[in-house]
C-alpha cells in the first residue's frame, strides 16, 4: 500500500512538473527577447497558391485576376524569357495587381542611403526594380502587339527619391555623398510637399512595363528597349495604353518601378518612387505590327526613341513619328509628315540615367481635325 501511494505521488509530481514547464513556455512566448537579440517566429509554409482563387468572373463574361506582390510573384532587377509565369490570362481580361518598392521592398522610410547603396554594390548586374510578373497572355504570339491599358493606379501613402553615392545619375562625380528623401503622399489632394513652399502634383504611372525580350538569358531591368521596359514616360498615366511588340509566346509581361510623379529626364536617377496597386487590361492585337513601343493618351499619341546615344534616340523618335503619321493618315507623304513633326510634335527627353536614353514624341490628336 505504501509503495502504491509513493507511485501515485511521484506521478502527481511529474504531472505538475510538466504543467509547470508548459506554463513557463507559454509565459516565455509572451516575454520580449533579451536585449540585442531578435525574437524567432516560425514562418508559415502554406504551400503553393491555388490559381483558381485568384480569379473573379465579371458580369460581361470576362475575368478579373488578382495578383498580389509577394516574393513568389516578383523578381528583383532582371528579365528572363525562361521565367515561368506567375499568372496566365486571356486577351481582354482585367488584372488587379500590386507592385513593391525597390529591392524587394527594402527601400522604405528609415532605410539609409548607405543601405540603399549596398543593395546595388552587393548585387551587381541587376537593376533596383522589383517587378511583378511575368504574366502569360494566352493568345499572344511573336509578331503580335500587346495593348496594355491603365485603368487605375493607387500609390502607397509614402515614396522616396534618392541618388546613389558616386554611382548613377547625371552628375555622379559631383554629388558624391548621395541623398535620400522620403515623402508623405496626400492621396486626397494628390500632392506631396517636397519642402515647405514646394508642393508637387502626383501623377502616378508605371516606370517599368515590359514584355519578354526575344533574346534568351537573364538581363538587367535598367535599360529599356524594343520590349518597352524601364521607359519612365511621365505621360503614361491612368487612361493611357501601351502598345508593345510581342517577342515570345505569351508575351510575358512584368511591371514595377512605380512612380507617383517624375520630371522629364529623371536626372538624379530616381522619380517619386513608390509601390502601387492598379487595374490593367490586356488585349492582343493581331492586326498591328510594330518595331518600337508606342503609347496613347486621351489627347496624344506617343512615339519613342531608345538608344545609348541621345542623338540616335532622337532620330529614332522622329522616324517613328513619320512612320506613325503616314500609316494612320496614308494620304500624307513622308515629307509632309516630317513637316508635321517639326511644327506640331513635342519631343521630350524621357530619361538619361539608364544607359539606354529615351526620347518620346507627343503627337497631339487635336491637329488632325479633318482626318479623324
């Protein structure tokens, strides 16, 4: 009998010890980590997403796709036409998608210019842009043209502008220390106060919107080209459409490098850089043929010239203007279109800081009153 009582008491004490350990563990989980140490929180691993849960059917029979910006749906600083698509859509579908800030969301308020520089020097060969995609458009084939319409763009409540010390921008050897500034974006007034007495309007647009290059391999997201890419055209805002030639099956579209505003030239390297959520529509145009990207706003057609030499970029933009006018209005000769380019088209320096420099020509629709 005595031995049985001892065993019962031992079991009770053991059970109490286990409960005490469990309680201590529970309490420990609610305690802050020791000074200088980071709390270790296990990351959930839910597995791959179900693509059917990213689709909403619309009353018109089309589909709306939802594409969040995550580490699985974005790339940092490169294009690769062998990259598996993160989303597949049909021509005519609408996509609601997000974009991150630069360097996989590392450039956020509080990040120092020294830390920003390390995101470039520690990862050479890639651009700073976080790109959502690629998106595969089922009907798109090489030789087609993809029309991308911007239906809505909403920036985050903050943005940044910076120039990397001694590395990039128009004057890297003059402004060698580097600077970074963060902005509050007033989305009700659509303005931001740069400094007291200096208030900037917000006109959000995607700095980068690209289809896959025709060449295999991995390429930096910095220079734009025939595939569009890092165009930095400040007039490419909501209500505008991009027309870009398709080079690979499915087109494979990325977007990112989102801007809340920018001056033509983007001379210190960056615009008002932010992340966004937006609504895009993709339509495959098999009745169009293009070599260089073009864009359209409610008031203008936009032609582009892209080349490492700014003079050559200008020549491409003027040739594109003449080609565009004579294709759309075949009763005009090339000589007459050349005249129109001189007297009515505004040519802007898009940007000069991405290796490949940009010129875009703004062709006003209003001058073609008799031909419309």
